[in-house]
């Protein structure tokens, strides 16, 4: 038996978090969660006008098909960042760029 192995049963959520931490995949996992939950975070109106969404170097790039919606989002970048941080935690992304 390995010395680091726990003897008692661990809840699946805790085991999953430990696995992500061990393989240093926490950030990657949180980024995938953000991309998957974009529609829930921003609502149907913005999600329907989002044509592309990706993360590179801790920056979230969002391609918006509607000019007025894009302009409104650019004016409210800090609100979008706050929404992401309140739902998923800080440190996942550092900046949002609307294309």
C-alpha cells in the first residue's frame, strides 16, 4: 500500500478535485467549464449572438455577430468579468475581448 493513499472512502467530488490538482489540470478544467456554461452565464440573447468562443493565455475571446450587442458588452466588460468570477471563481481568465 502506498503511503499517500487514504484509508477511508472519499466523496467522488473530492476525489475528482484531488485528481485535477495532482495532474495540474485545475485551470484547464475551469476554462472548459466556463466555455460550456457561457450561455447560462450571459443569457439566451447574448449566447444566440455568440459565434465563436475560446480562451488563450488567460484571455477569453468572444466573437459576437451583432454590432449593438458587441458594443454593449464592450461597455460592460467589468460586469462580464465580475459575473464570471462570481460563478466560477477568480483567476480563470484575466481579460475578456469581444471580436
